C-alpha cells in the first residue's frame, strides 16, 4: 500500500481498498519505549483489542455501543397517615418524569435518560408507608412511617412523608418526604416536599378542634385543617406516559375528630390515589389506604400506596429483555413498560 504525504501531518491512503496493517502482539510484547499516539493490536484483550499509548498508559479504544433515549415516570411509595381518627394524613410519594411538560412539585419535565444497548438498568418500586391505625391515649408513639423510594437507574424519587399525630415523639409535625405529611393538634408545620418531586403537607387547625392537615401531593400542597373538617389532600399530577392521562401521587386527607362537637367531616383525598380520613366516631377507626401503584398518601390512620415506574421508548429500540414481569403495551410507534414491582430492563 502506497502512502503519500500531502501535508506536514497528514498521510493520504488514496483510493486503496486494502487494509492498514498494525503491529500485533501480547501485553508483554508492547514496545518498551512507546511514544504518545502509538497504536497497536493487543491479541490478549478479550473485547476491544485496539489500544493506544496516551503518553503515560496504554488505553483500550472502546467500541461505541449505540444509545437511545427512554422517557420515564418514577413515583415513590406514599407516606402513611397517623393516629387512627386523631391524626393527619400522609404525603404522596415523590414524582419525577421526563414525559410531558411538568414534573412533580411544579418543576418542568426532566431530560430523558440516555441508555446504552446491552446495559442492564435496575428498577425499584417503593412500598407504601405502614401505620398501626390507632391512637394511644397515653401518647406513646404510634405514627406511621414514610413511603419507600422508587428508582430507575440514577433517577430516584423519595417516599412520601407520614402524617403527624398526638405523640410525645416524634411529635405532631408532618414528616418530610417526596411530598410532606400533614401536621396534627399543635404541630406548627406540615412536612416539606422534595424540590422537583412534590409539595408540603397541610397544617392542623388551632384551638378548639385541632383537626389535622392533608398530605401534600405531586401537584399541590396539602390543605390546612379547618374548624369543622379535615384538610384535603393535595392533588397529584396527571401524566400521559402510557398513552392515557392518569393522575399519580395524590395526598391523603385528614379525618374529623370524633370527640368534638359540630359534626366535623373528613377532607377529600387528592386526585392520584390519596386515601380518605375516618368518618366514624370510634377513635381507633383507621382511614383508607392510598391506592396501590399510584404513590398516594394514606388517609389518617391509613397505609400509603405503593409506587410505580413506567418507561417509554421507540419500539424500534425496545430489546424485549426484562425481569420483574412489567406490563408491556404500545402507543403509536412507542413501547411502554409498566413496573408495579421491582425488576430490570436491558437496553
């Protein structure tokens, strides 16, 4: 093969259709005094065999694997409501999405995730928070727990905060979370939401009724407790990643206090799976749970709803390699994977 020097630093291979032969050898046969830019074929390397010397070390020249974008919706488990018929509601699980124009907490939608073919990505679906669903006259702690986080690769949403109740510890203030839990009695604050994921919980009404605040949702704050009604849950966010608009991550509503006058009523749950506070007089009557696989917060005394992870990608790129048994659907030229439990996707 004839090489023609056409400038001081460029060789012209012309129209030759042959190949350029490189030195071939093992790692032990590398030149003892290489200069920066030295190029050779290493016969011992299992994958990419081409290597170059960068002036200090030998580096493999990797084959570039194809990449493609994947849209996602990642919703964490909702927080539990606390205190039976004397407590506040749980906040919704945090919501992050790249699909549409808006994400949780009033943020703009996020960038798609760039995936690399033949790479496995882990999906975790968080459980809803737990609660005893009772109120203890001795003021011993019985409030619920926060929801668990959900994730897709590096995208993680934070579990919803639990509602406050009349416990000496950790107290009446709602817990922070993806969306915050409501406060109860003299709790000064609802729990804070996480930026870009959800809103804060509502605050309890003051004397004489002390009715609890609603849990925060992905699209709105929890409503404060009223003189005669529990706080409403904050609404969740409507996302159409499956091809159908669905609300996710609504806050739970707080209940009435059965021991006071005036026939108080529970608040309304937030759109997107929020649970409802108790509407009966027994003090240990629990409210309803947040809806499964929506990330909804629990009503007062109710469990939080589990989260969900949904992926959307061009059907032409879909590998068909998954674990965790996601539901597979199509919408136009896209394939949608809906994970209601943890699993993986190999791009």
